[in-house]
C-alpha cells in the first residue's frame, strides 16, 4: 500500500470532512472538518460538482513536483447528518478501493485545546458520533484521522450544545489560519507520507 507518495496508478486517498449538512450548521464547531476540505477544494481550483453515496465529491491530484505527478485524492463531504457519516464513507471507500489507512477523516475534537492539530491512526472515538459511525461501517478503527482541537465547553455547558454553536468571536480571529494549517497537514500526509507528516504536525504548537 502506498503511504501517500508513489506511482501514478496508486489508489487515491479519501479525505472526508465531517459535519452536518445545510446552512444552519455551516459555522458550527462540529463542522470544522467540512471547512478544511472546502479549503482544500479551493486550493485545487475545484468545485463540489459531483455526488456519489450521499456525499459531495472532488476528484483531483495535487500539483506535480519536479515533473512527478502529485498524489491522487478524493475529497468528500457526507450529506448525511454527523451520526450517520459512516454510510457515505464506507460506500466511497469501497467504490474507490481505498484501504482504511488511506481514509483520512478530518473532525472536531473536544479533547484538544482550540487550535491544536493532531494526526492519529486507529484508537477510540472519544465519544464522537461521526467517528463512531465510521468505525461501525468500516468495521475497523484503523483509519486515519486529523483531529482539529475545539476545546472544552465553558462552565457546565453540555458538550452536545457546544459543538453545535458557531465559533466565538475570539476563536474566529484565528480560525482561518487554523483551517489553513489543517489543510496543510492533509497535503503533508499525501506529499511526504504518514510518518513524516505525523511527526511534523504533532510537534506544532497550538494556535489557541
């Protein structure tokens, strides 16, 4: 299996931004994964013009380097609600023949301080309903994740309410930079391979 750097006939990475569909949820903390894949699509100059398996798709390659074609990727935004994300992810992984390790799920994480990024492969779901659904449908926890820290709710606020609220005014000052950093992390995985990307991303300081 390719680790993100390989020949032109390699299987594509499937990069999935988790969130809830529709304008009501667009600015929520729970939708930070969607924000990241939107930036990646914009960088590639692509529009979300294709649909398959209840998801919007972009199929593309990263730009070539030194004449070598960039890695293939499929960006996906499930159109199901968060707790049903696994259905579209599983169908897309089967269709594109993408192994679990090359399924990279970008998601919000309450257990990381706001502005922190962590690449992780395998492990638990930390109470995240979207990840729980993906694990159930894929039948394994051994898929890749980019955890985007959103911090803990203040006081006694219910975490379920916190994730469905928009980022605060203070958080929005750095949000664009955080999303760009997360998009860079995804590109790094595809460009230099999992181990080098993980080492680089996981040693970065938080933007919080």
